[in-house]
């Protein structure tokens, strides 16, 4: 017998896969933002070191101070963006867990139906075996 909710199970599988892909995309964006933060921090550190060590021409000091300010602003922007992406990731993760739970409940229903069918087949088989045994017993007793 066919599982009546097979279409819903397939739909739940596809939705779960779609949400999993969304989650992977958001996690990739988070990794990209982390990489960008690391690069910006490295550049900021270089500029600060050059400023501390006095390797920069006096005319460029004000430009380097401006660069440091811009790097700090960019880092704070990236951190806000990362927080936003983390919130989005959490929401998508909750949707994913919900869809996964839904899919698993459909799979449990399918398994229960399969077990019920097997039980029914076993019951019918036992009835047939019992009938054959009774007929054989009756034949043997009637021949005596």
C-alpha cells in the first residue's frame, strides 16, 4: 500500500533542502565578513605601526590618521553587518529545525504505516497457515 502522505513528505524534504542551502549562503556571507574584518584589522595595524615608528613622511601623517579613522568606521560597519547576518542565521536555523522536525514526523508516520502493513500481512499469513494445519489435522483424523 502506498503512503498517502508521500507528497507531503517529498515537499518537506525539498523545503528542508532549500532552507539548508539558505543557511549555507548566510554562513558563507558571515565567513566573508570575518575575512574582511581580519584584512581591515591587518591594514589598520600596519598603518598604526608605521605611524608609531615614524616611517611616514610628515606630510602624510594627517592622511594616515584619516585612514585609521576610516578603518575603524569600516570595522564597526562590518561588525554590525555580521551581527545582522548572525540574527538572520539564527532565524533560518530555527526554520530549518522546524522543517526537519516536520519531515521526521512524516517519516515516522510512513514507518508506522509500513510496520502496520507488515503486521497485517503476518496476521493473514498466520491465518492461512492455521487453516492449512487444521485441514491437514482433520484429514488425518478422518482417515483413521
